[in-house]
C-alpha cells in the first residue's frame, strides 16, 4: 500500500534542516560556523549551472554514469511473477553508488579552500570512493574505520591505502561504523578550519542529509528515464537496502510524488530481531539524537545506543537517515528487513542466476525481490537498486560459509 497523503518533496528539509520532527543540527558549537558555511556554499553551488555541469562531467567521464537499468531475465523467469530490473550502481568506478556523493562534496571542499579530507566508512566503499577522488584532486585524506570492519573488509582497506589515504583503525565501542563516525567527528571538531568531512550517508547534521540525498538523486532520475524507455511506464514497486539510507533516498526521491509507485527500504535483520542481534531501526527503535541529527535509533530505555549486528558492514549502524524516518511516518516509504541467512542465500542465487556478485548490503534488497516478485502479476515491474558490487565481501562470505559447513555452490 502506498500513502494517499500528497507528498511535496521540495518542502523538505526546512531551512533548519528538519524533515518533520527529524533531522536538525545537534553538534558542538565549534562546528556550527563550519556547517553554516557549508550550507551557504552548497545552496549557492547547486544553483550555479557551471558547478552542476562540472559535477555531471566527472560523473560521466570519471565515475561512469549513466549506469544501466538491466532486465534480469533469468531471475524473472526463475522466480515467476513481476519483471525484475536491476539499477546497476555496482558498475560505477570504485564499485558502488558512493562515488556520486564524494565527487560532489570534494568539488565543494575545493570551492571552500579546504586542503584536507576526512571520512568514515563501514563496508569501505565510501572510504575507497573518498580516497579515490582525493588522489585525483590532490587532497590529503584520512579515513576512520572500526577495527572489526577493517578485518572483514580488508580488501577495501588495501585499496584505500593504495590510493594514498591514511586509514585509522578505531578501537573504541563495537569498533564498527558508529565508532568510526565518532572519531571522524572528533577530528573535525579539532581541524574544521582546513578540513572538510565527507560524510558518507544521508545522516548527520544539516546540510548533510539534504546534500547527500541531492547528490544521489541522479540514481532515481536515470531510472525514471530508463524504465520509460524500456517499458513505457513507471515501475509498480522499487526496493533498495537501507543503512543510513543514501542509496535508497537517491533511488526513491524522483518517485516520491508518484503514489502509484510503491517504495520499500530493506534494513538489516541480522541474526534475528532481538537486542544486539540486528540493525533494523524500525523494529524496536525510537526517536533520539545521534551524531548530529534527530531520527529513529536503536537505544535502550535509558537512551544508551544498543549494539547492532549485520553480516554487511555498511548496514551495521544504530540510526537511519532522518528523511527516511519522516517518509515512514507519512506512510510513503515502507520498510522491511532481511536476515543474514537469507542474505547469504540471495547472494548465491544472484551469482548463479545472473552472474552478478552483489554487495552484501545490496543483497538485502535482493532478498525482498525474491520474496515479492512471485506475489506480483507477470505484467508488473519491480526495480531493485543494486547499490554496489560484492568483490569486497567474497573473503568474508567464504569465511562465514566455512563456519556453517557450506560451500559456494
């Protein structure tokens, strides 16, 4: 079911960065001037045809846009039901959608005269994209990454270092994405005069949720054009994985005002919906403030952040982007979750059916598609955002399968 409430996507966020009750700017006073400067610079830049043309130039010539909208014929035939299309963000340079945002943000950083870039990363794809553009534009680069994530994403750590980035392992907390964000923010508080923080998801203090969404909206804009060319009409349903939610909000944004298109985000169900075993914020989470914004958070009765778990490092986070929380309240975007076990099965299914290795993050959306497509009519259209490729995950999947006594076939 889609919302019957009329949506005006141009009305959010408001001037203070709020999406309804969510969002805002909850940061130390030392960062307020920096964030206000960034907001003014971004508002001015996005209104300038020259800036946008430069960004689109690099999206095309450096990142590899437009990405294809692929009709998954074998998957469609095997599952029965809806015609399944995959938006191939996995084919972008560096292997995921993350490059869209970092190209936009590094152009802003240069515009602001910043000489140093910092970033956080979980799965490593944002870190790789950031390190890559820093190499291209000659910027100093420091990436914060939890030590647990460094172990399960060792290939991406090596790729970042090959591009000249300094990767700083985070030893505090769970040693995953939340803790990497904490360290990046501490760095930024101390160095904001010459440093820009390229935040990797549609999270954090204003203007980051708005800015990251805008830079990823190219995904949905291309999808709209491509599905009209392929099918002559809009899809019936669209699905994307949701951690912080950058790929999903970019995929969905172009379709928010089309009530005939059902929008579904898929969170990380982990080992099951019990405390510390998952990262599905809408399964037991509640409103709170974390790392710069008000949103839905997994927290206990005392407001302490709960541990999270996901087989996918990029979805292993306690909060969701504030725009997602707002559209969930409105009923415009629905949210499901996928378990680690189902993700492993879906990963092997797509590999063996279409010869495509999806990122573990993206595979959460594939789980939903595998369950949903057979329930839909043969003339229905289901579009899946394949937000990244799974090369980075192969070693971790091999390790997990061995522990389970299984193999790749």
